[in-house]
């Protein structure tokens, strides 16, 4: 495959010059081309493109819903809600609904 990818520069506040790729993929929302720092070539892809252009997500985003049933069950057994479980896992206090 032989094709060109546009490059543009910006001037950061701290000086110097920053280079960007212009994503060669058409936007789904028909907006202007995206300026991106990295281009990706997913398995089976024909052209390099941005994460947004290919609809790529991080693995952690894809896994976030896998344990939802577990969190609901745990919250139910503890007499609280899912948000409280997540706060607890982030190091904040675990309270039952209605407690101050």
C-alpha cells in the first residue's frame, strides 16, 4: 500500500514545535479530519488511522461491564448499591443506603 498521510504542526505554550498526523480515515460524523498523535493499523485494516476513526477502545473499557453482575450480587448481599462497592474499592468508606 502506498499512500500519503498529511502532517501539521502546532506551537505549544512552552515553545518548540509539535507534529501531528491528520487521520486519513473519513469521519463518521462528517466533521473535519482529526489531528492525532498516533495512527493505528488494526488487524485486518488496510490503512493507518486514528483510534476514533477505527472505533478502537482500550481493553479496560471493554472489560468494564463483564463484572457488573458480580458487583450487583455483592452489593445486594451487603445491603448496599454498586456505587458504594466501587467507592469502597477506591478506598472510600462503605455505607449502607440511608446511613450518614
